[in-house]
């Protein structure tokens, strides 16, 4: 009985770790794609961007 619980616990933790790793990798990929798309848009506009605050810029 105890061995079954230990095996189940080990399997659960391993699966949970895999899930967290995959989620982190996917989040990283999506975030990088988003940043690259924003960089491309700024390059295409080819106008200087003057930052007003962390989230606002003037062109």
C-alpha cells in the first residue's frame, strides 16, 4: 500500500514537473514571438519613438 502511494506520488510529481516545463517553454515562445512582431512593426514605421512612460511612446 505504501509503495503504491510512493509510486503514485512520484508519477504525479514527474508529470506535474513536465507540465510546468512545457508551459514555461510555450510561454517563452509566445512572448518572444510577440516581442519580435512588435520590433518589426516599430522598424516598419521607421520613425523615432520617444518614450513617455514605460507603456507609452510618441512617434
